């Protein structure tokens, strides 16, 4: 995870946009949603991509393509279940389409060796010895070079392709819905870049980011969940013109991406990512989960 930190910082200061021609992996809607949630998964979330229908009351065409990834999928499932609990017989997501940015739009790449698997807790000595073993097999320069090249491609592709992807979605469905952006980790980088454009068009109801590397001090004036110790993202100093929109940041303490510190980085290295991979995962239920999805429900029902 330490290498992810260094390679991400090294790359993102030089990001620029480009336009290509992705394939829209989404079925044309038979009716238009009132809100479309645009989801961008985190780094290396390229397996366990399960197309999901979140509401039994929603049209079949509103089912996701699976590219929202595990954490955002967990958030949306929790939002639907929580709303049904508070409003028996009603569905939050029945009029909401979900579209994930697929491989052709955003590859979500950051290939670096893992020191610990998720759920493992290593001592400092174990962390050190595993790092030495990895570096013995592959030089540090090669690891960083490979990670940076792939991350650069991933972010550049995602930034360049997302507007066209959404334009094609509107063209093929014939719908002009409001959007809610939700991104996890690297996915938050991709969607943050496009906030201003969609906000100026009056199309963006709000943004929801989990483990946001761009999180800044001024974000605490809005909605921050998770009780971070510092609440400053590892890329907070990168210049970025964001939209003036309602904003939710979910940042757990010692998540090195949004609560950056040496302590968080070390904890993440020896514990398979620390708190960063645990947002809305079933084995990590938190009160903040309820608070966040209750606010999201207000935006959807606006």
C-alpha cells in the first residue's frame, strides 16, 4: 500500500484529459429515471463485478452492469434496505438508474504487490521482511514504473472518456436525468474532474465519495462521515476546480487515502489496506453507514 501512495502522488500532478470512443455497456431504458447514479469503482476492483438490480420495483433496464464495485454496491444495497426499513413497502431506488464506468471507460488500474492480504495484521518486522522479499524479486524502480504507467493510463482514460460515456447514455436512452456521482478511491479522482461541468449544466444533485484522495479541509463544512483524525486526502494539494454541489465524504480514521498520515500509511501497509477497503462491507457495519444513506435518500427524493 505504501507504493500505491508514492506512485499515485507521482502521477496525478501530470494528468490531462483525452477523448476516445468507449462502448456503453448499458441496456437502453424503456422509461426514464428521475436520477441516475454514476459509479466509479476503486483501484484494481476488476473482479467480483456482479450486475445488480437494487430494487424489485425498478424496471429491469435500471439494473447495474456490475462496474460499481464492491464498496459502492454495498452502499446502494444498504441504502435500499435502510429505506425499506424506515418506509415499509417503499423503494428508494425504484426510479433510479445505476451505471458503472466499465473497462472501456475507466480501467481502474494500480498494479502493485500487496504486503498483507485484507484482514491480515502484520507486525513491523513481518511487514519489513515481506517488503524485503518483494524487493529482492523485483527492483523497486520496476515496481514503481509499472504502477505509475498503469495508473496514468487508467486515470487519463477515465477522465477523457466519462463525458462521452454519459452523452452516449443520454442519446441511447433518450433520457435527461439528474445525476449523482459516487466514487470510491481512484474512482473519486475520475468523477471529481467532471463535477464542475455537470454542475454548471444544472444536472448534478450531489457527489458521494468514499476514501477520497482529493478530500480537503473545506470539505468539512459539508457532510463528512467516518470520524477521520485529520480528514486531509493524499492529493488535497493537487489543483482542481470542483463543482459547487452538495458533497458527502466518507473517510474512516487512518484511511491513508483521505486521512493521510505516516501512521495511517504504516497501518495500511501491514493490514491489507487498513480501513480503506472496508467501506460498506458486510462485516464492517457502522452507524455512519446509516447516516450517509439517509442523506443520500434525501437527495434522491428531492
